[in-house]
């Protein structure tokens, strides 16, 4: 159940990022969209950047698994290109964020 709630929060965050800049996504807005309490949010995440990092890590793991399931390198490459295309708006929103330096550090951790 714990991972399910983390996924709900992360998926909602991802949907919000499709529509607005990360600089405008607040914990208050996110918990309202998720229909959860502030306490529930903070049980699972420290802040919005923690949600971004967890969401990115999960998406990366899923992408890696999909590419490994492909029959050849071309299929794997096609999977990566499709992912970038599908998430282009999100990447742009992150790239042009006022918090880009913080985002870059968060996304480059492994």
C-alpha cells in the first residue's frame, strides 16, 4: 500500500507537470489533486524535488526494463526515442525552471 500511495502521488505530479511548470507545483496543489492529507504526503516524500527524483528514478527503471525486453538494439533505441518524445514537454518545463540547478543535481544522482 505504501508504494501504491507513492505511485499515486508521483503519477499525479507527472500529470500536473504536463500542464504547468514545476515552479508552480506546490505541495498544497499536489495534495489537493491527490485528495490526500499533508501528513500523508510528508510520510512518503520530503518535498516536491523528492517527488521529482522518485518519479524520475521509477521512469528510468521502467524505461530500462522496456529496452532490455526489446529484441535488438534498434528496438531499444526506438523505445528511448519514444520515451523522450512522449515526455518532451516535461523535459522542457524542467529545463527552463528557475530551479534548474537543483533539478539537474536531483536527476543526475544515482
